[in-house]
C-alpha cells in the first residue's frame, strides 16, 4: 500500500525518506483510524514502523488545524530519552513546519525551557521530566487534542504508570488517545481501556510474537564460559555490528572491557552513563564506528539501528516480553537478522517463560569448542530441613555459654 492511498497530504508524503516506498502493515491499519479521529489500541512488533503509524497523522492534523497558535496540540509519551530523541528526529524529517520539542531527564532543564518559549505544537517526552515541568507550571497542556503512549508495556514495566495518571490530570478529557504496544499483558489491557474511549483495536501480528525474519539460535554453555563464547562467535563470523544485551550495568562495563582486551572494538551503554556520553556512544554505533555495543535493556525498546545484523543475549532477561523486544532490534522493517542467546542451566526458568509467552519451542544447541560441564539444578534441597525448635535450643545454649565466657573474661570489680 502506498502512503498516497492513506489520505496523507502531499506535503507529508513528499518529505518521507526516499527508502520508504510503501507503508508497513501497522501504518496501513493505523493511519486511516487516526485520521478518522478514533481512539486506538494498536499492537505491533518493534521495528514495524510504529513511529510513522501514529506520527504522520498527528503531523497532518496539526498542519491542517485552522487555528494558528503556538500551543501544544499533540503529546507523545515514551519510556526512555533515547527513544524520545529518535521519535522526534523521525518526525522532524517529515514536517519542518511543525515545532517539535523533546522533554526528558538528563538534559539541562534551562535549555528545555528556552525551547518551550518557541511554542512547540508537538512534544515528545519521558513521563518524569514532563510531570516535573507541569507541577512547576512551566508548561501547559490545555490545548492537547491528541495523546500517544508509545511502548506502553515498557512504560508500565518501568513504573511510569502513576506518573502517566498524574499527567492526564493536565490534559483535556476530550482528546484522541492512541496506545501502541508490542505486548499486551492483562494488567495493561485493563489500564488501557480506562484511558481509551470506544477504541479501535488493531494488530499487525499475533500478540507477543517474534518477527518471522529473525533467525534465532540458542546455545547451552557454562555460565563462566559466556564471555569467551561471545568473543569466539564475534571473531568467527566477523559481523560488522553486534548489539549485546546483558542484565547488569556493572556487568556491561566488565564485559566491554574484556572485549576490548580481546581486540574487539566495543563499548558499554547503560543508565548510569551521562546523557552526552550515551548519545555519543549510540551515534558511534549507528554510524558503524563501533563494532560491538554492550547494553542493558535501556536499548531493548524502540531504538532503530539501520540494518543491524546481529543481536546477542549474553543473559536471558527475567521478563519474557523483554526477550521479544531485545531480539526485535534486528530484522527491522523487512530486513533479515540473527538473534543468538547464550544460555546456562541456571536460566532454565527464564527460557520456559519465553517459550510460554511466544508459544514456540526454542531448542538449545551445543556450541562447538565449549563443552558443558555445569550440571542442571535438581530442584531439591542440598540439606534436609532442620528442626526449628532444635535450632532455637542450640542458639539458647550458645548464648548462655557466650555470656558465661564474657563474665569470666571481664570479672566484675
């Protein structure tokens, strides 16, 4: 389907990137509904073109608004500053006539206040910084007509929902609300229905599914061999770019240093890094100046990296939906991709949760050169349960002996 078939204005279609020749499935489903003014609950895999699915009709509504005013007419809420910057950048490419401002933490508030003085019509924000500005009455959302919650499941997972509910107190009740998510847990579904008025539900894929163009491999390795296995895979395949997911921030730094020692061009990126450092590292990776980027789940959502060939989980995430989002960094917008997970016996429960969520059998393979010597947990106690009363009796006896010993050592004068 062509974008011109979606009743988008020539002003917007003419400014679309040259490589966008046809609308994706989610864009074809969502754009007509948004232009019709309906509330929307949209399920789409990460990398399916969600930003333009809600962004293009938002921009067209703002451009066509007969009232020329420098007031915020559309608000997009996202879970991370990286995603906020990416969404704003994509929308600015399409509409130079719409003033767009990004509001997120980690950035000098004074600079953001200067941008607000320019009268933006569209704001892309993370909940924390936006709520802070609203409480200080440094921003008004009284003219907002369209509200978007992008990566809604991630907003909930990161604990932003209470902030979102407070932000809604500053937004007119009469508005169009669009909720986009890659997964839909029952709790999110219940909360979403409270925000939306008679919404149209659309889905560009089965709920919690994985993109078909991703070639998945899961290798069983010893926990202590994971770093060596990662290095061996990178050197063997000579991939131009590899995005590596790990669960801990400190572990990300340690792994990046180990990769550098192995003569692999690598850096770590996580929430403890300064905003400027994070941006520079991400831009270097996007520009292919960096071969391996080791990151936490900071980059598991929404971040687009052109033609990223490989994603590797050195740790399986404890949250099954996060696995779907992580490997969704590759095979975006119709490209093919590879997703590899290095799994140890201690992650058996995480693997079962992923299999249950996605409804697929994920076979564990042996990795050449890495013999597995770790033994799976039997699930049984190593020691028999103790008699709690006997424990208390023993503790009482020890306490009495200790007291007597102290009295002997320090006689009363």
